[in-house]
C-alpha cells in the first residue's frame, strides 16, 4: 500500500473527523482506510462487493 494514492470520500466530515479514504487503480480490489491513521490498517474490499457495500451504507445513513 506504500504506492497507493488515497482520496477522501466526498461524504467525509469537512472538519476532519470521520474520514474514509479509498485508493484507486488496484485491479479487483478497493483498499479502504481511516484517514486519521496514516500507515494504519487497510481494509481490502473485493471490487465486486464495493458497489453493494456503498449502497448499503447509503441506505443506513441518517437523513437530514
């Protein structure tokens, strides 16, 4: 993961908390990490499971 180029979710908290990041350009997988923990653990999600995961998270998110 040392060569990963991380990008922060557009749904992340703008004040710096609750930030998820993903790394693009990895074939077949989507690496995910907590942006507050540089060099911390990375969750590897299969690419085919990523879209259903995001849809499930969106469905569980509180609405304002």
